[in-house]
C-alpha cells in the first residue's frame, strides 16, 4: 500500500501549480515579494504545495487510512500500524522531519 500512496503523492504534486493557491496564500506570497522577502515567498509557495498534496491524498484515501495532517505522522494504516509522512524532498525539510519525529519509524512519501 505504501507504493500506492507514493504514486498518489507524486501525482498530486505534479498536478499542483500556482493556480491552486487560495486567495489568502496568493496574497501572503505577493506581500512577501513586495517586501523583498523572496525567500519567504518561496517558502510560502512550498508550504501551499505541501498542503495541496496532503489534502489531495487524504481525500483519495481517507476511507482506507487514518490521517492526521497537523501532528505526528500524516498517515497510519490501521490494518498493520505502518506510518507514512508526506513531505517535499528538500534537504532542510527532510532534516526537520527527522529531528521532529526522531522516535517514530515511518516511510517518507516524498514529492
């Protein structure tokens, strides 16, 4: 089942584009750009992409898995207890997740 989740994560990430931003996300990015905070604008865009991917996968699989997108691991398979984390494959994001969840054993679903 992990491979199926990985496929869905990759597909959702490939679907994402700036047209998927909410009005609030677009406004926050525009404000960061206006202030010359280009790094912040890029971070806000990456976070929006991550939320899009997580919600898309949750909608597709919530009948099979337990989702908790705001704390701990993102996905738990209730049949076997396996845990999955949906994340971008940037070095900083992987390191942050590794530190935050050092005591957890989980499969990374990277986009």
